[in-house]
C-alpha cells in the first residue's frame, strides 16, 4: 500500500502564528480571538480535510528578550498566547470526532502529576485524540513566572524531561484496562485490583500516584516533540511518536531524518514508531503568479521591529545588541533559546545581516512554499518521497485563510495523487498515526 503523508496544523490562541504580519491582512480575523466559534470553526475545517490533528504552540508569559521589553510584541501583534490552550481544546473536542488535539506543556515548569492528570482527562473526553507537545522551556521569563530564578541548563532540562515523561507513563499505567464493573445489584463499581501505585522516584521527580483517572481508548496521549539539538534528538528518539521538524534543504532534511530514525533503532524502536512532520508555510493562489502576488502583499505587512523581536524571542538573544561577528553568539543566550534559532541568529550575525536595517522584513520570515495548488503539492510530494519527512506541520500566514485554502485546494490534489487519506482509518490519534511511544 502506498505510504500516506501526515498533516498537522500549527495554531496559536492569538493573532499571530509564525508570520508577524499575517494578522494585518484584510481577510485575517482578529476580533474573534476570545470567541469559542473561532476554534470550533478551524477544528471543523481541519477535520473535514482529514488532517491528522492540530496543536497549539504556547508560551507561559510575554516575550521581553528584545530590548528588554515586551513593547514590540504587544504593540505590533506578536506571537502571544492570549488564552490557555488547555481551555480551548475541550471546545474543539466537542465539535469534532476524529481530529487530533495537541497541547504544549513544559516538563521544566509543571509537576508530572498535573501534566498526567490534565492530559489524560482530555484524552478520555475526546475519545483518545490528544497529543502532548513536550517542551523543556527555553526562556528565563517563563521560569521566573513559576518562581524559578534561573532556568536550568539545557542538558539538565532534558534529564528532567526524561524523568517527567517516565513519571507520567507510570501514572498513566497505574490503571489496567477495563476496571469498571458497574454492578448495581451487588454494589461493585470497579475492581481495585486493577489500580496500582506508581511510586515513581527519580533524581529530580517523584510521585506516588495512582491517578484517579483510568486509561483512555488510546491508553495515554500521543507524545510529540520538536528538539533539534543533539540532546533533543536523543530525547525524541527515546520517546516521541511525532517530531515537529524545522524546514531545511533536502540533503540536510534527509540527513536529520535518517539520524533520528537510526537513533530510534539503536534504542530498540521501529522507525515507523515516530512520524517526522516538517514545518511548511504555504501560500496558495489560483496560479503561481497570483500566489506570488499574495506572498508579496502579506510579506510587506510584517514590521521590521517585530521580525527582529521574534528572532530575539526564539533564540534567547537580544539581536538589537548584536552587530557583525565572526564568532559564535551562543554566549548571550545563556541557558535560553532554541537550538535552531540560535544557529540562525549566528549565521545572520556572521553575514552582517543583523546590522543591515535596509533589509526587507521578508528576509527574516520563515521559508515559504508559494504557488498554485499543483505547485505546492509538487513541493510537498518531493520532500515526502525523497525521505525528508513523513508529513508536514502547516504553519498559517493568515488565519483562518491559510488553513482553509490549503484544505480546500491542496488536500484534494494530494488525495488525487494517492499521497493523503480520503477518510480517517482509526478512531484515535495514535491509530491514525500508526505509531508507538518508546516505553
């Protein structure tokens, strides 16, 4: 049977996803950010197009790395989580039957018991459709919001993450399957022999358990992760069922893909137990020329100051304080920042790009796939069949237009080519992914 790609949608509970000018587009909706209908509608759109799922990127605070202030993010509509995604996902679950629903929760900031309890509750209510986007947090501001003065170094954060996931798995496994008897005549509701203490104790994390929550129909949430550093890859190879990969040239993407799969095999996992979904930002038009015009229009809406503030936020490096350099810039980030973003800022600094105020904002934007539905499908198919990925995470430029246009025009083209499903094969997210966690 022909291999099918997986599709996920990247979402935020705010005006901006990754494109800092998208909310300014005349067709972008912003007045409904605090309305349940916004999230119900996009969930229905994605499910109608048979997307595997969606997930919310999240930050527990306001970015204030750039210039030591959150002014740019507030003033120009930066990537802010105006709502807790865990309050939005149940609304989306209630209006869908198949769509996977992902939440971003930090292993550095949140107790394992709280993570396990919240996610499994939602997994039960949604019929086994929840994913946990596991992050270790990369900003001091988040740590300080949770009473942690100094963010632990990256290796320690991953060591903690290993233990948090171990603890969550122990808690999720504290109930056997089918514990309920619900025997009214004899007064027996459930079998206590099918419930067990977790008694997890690690170097950083300990929890007794058991949870008060039984297994879901997929046993527990799907594990998702996006770390690209060597330690992040090691963590993903151990645990992840879905990897959110950064876009890269084909040779690099294929090498990264092979490295992860080899690391999985070294840990005794099958390569198909984890799907690699590459970030893709698509701008679709009726023709290639129309798509290019659309891209040019929306890209010029991005403010230079906000694009630079976004670089600062992602890297943990205040780029307003960095000029040209031939050396590394990791030092100013300290324990903050994402590996890929730090590398990107380093390359920009070495090229002198950060000092060039004449650069158009589009120079700082994510790489875009621009074209007609056929052209976009060609580009995605090329990456997919070349062994660069198992699918894509679609990051919108405008909301809800980007996801609607992709669902309406590109998905049918992928289906026509036999590259994407025409109906859901399973009832749970894990069944539709065809993966297994590293446990």
